[in-house]
C-alpha cells in the first residue's frame, strides 16, 4: 500500500487495472467486486486504486476504507492516495506511464462503472489483433452506448460488425495503445501550458460541449476533448465493440 502519489513504474504485468476514484465509496465497491468476478486466465494482474483529494486537500475516508479493505483474488493490489488534488486530468493522465517496449495491457476505469467477467478476454484479443495498427489509439469497453450527438445520439452499427472504429474515445473503460498513449500524454503536457490554445474540432459535437464548459469555467472536468483533438489531428481512432445485447 502506498500514499506517495507516485506514477506507475514497477514491473510490468500482463494486465494493470487503474481504478480512479474520489468520493464514491459504494460505486467503488461495486467496481472492485466486479473485478474479482472477472476471468484472467491465470495471467499476472495488478489492480491500482488511485484516490484523489478535494481541491482543499480533504480525503474521503469511506472511499479510502473501501479501497484498503479490498482483497483482489487474482493478483496484487495497491492503494495510492494523492498527496494533493489531481482532478480528472491528473487521474487520467498521470497514472500510467509505460515504456515504449512494454507488452503490458492497461485499462483505466472510473469508479462509477462495473466490468463484465470477460472484459480482459476481450481486451487481450483486441490488443493482439490491432496493436500493430498505428491509427488505433486504444480500446473502449463502452460499445455503441457512446453518445456522439444531441438528442439520443445513438450509433447505428450493422450487427455483423462486431468491432468498429470511432474518432472519439469512450471513457467507460479505456485501454490505451502504448505508443499512442505516450505520444498523447507528451503532447498534452506541452500543449496545456499554452493558455491561448483551444482544442476545438471543426464540426464535432464535443467542441460544443467544451465551449459550454468554458462559459461555466468548468473545463477541468472535460479532459477527453484533448484526446479527441489529438486523435483528429493524428488521424487516429478508438476501437469499440458491437456485441449487441452482450456486454463486456
């Protein structure tokens, strides 16, 4: 167990599950329980629980209690308490810093979701098949539920296409491609220092949402537009699954 807030940098695992949380103890427990029910085929797995603080430095003790009491049945686990407030930007972008040569699969999970027992089987298969495709920046567990427009915003993907590319990542479980993630996190670390730069994407509904957040001065909770902008400039896509009524 650690409270240093350091970045992931220990030995590689077959799968590293990065759970980011703040003050939703009950949701966190549901997610951790679902991770224990998943299948890992005997692979080496580590679960990291990254706990953020409030902007005033307060830690949510019930969430800490859930994390500390968690016993992962399929590998190792670690609780990492942020020394200072990180926000969604920090929680997403400073938790996994792989070497380019790693073969590790990582998946970043916010604490308000649960996973299918077969989520790792899917990710392992998808990484094996598509990691060599330079335009695939990662793999979402979200499926066709991604909202891509106003109103219902439902995607209409033909049933025979069990996987599809989409230019915006889904944050309901995201497993980055190593090379693309390294490029993106390096780029955003440099670009966000320019206060005059806006990650606007022509004709993209995400841009309109972001502008609304700017008017309300709430852009700190919308890190994903930076990933969408980088993907647009780099001609990259996220791979989604299309399993119909079956969930992963």
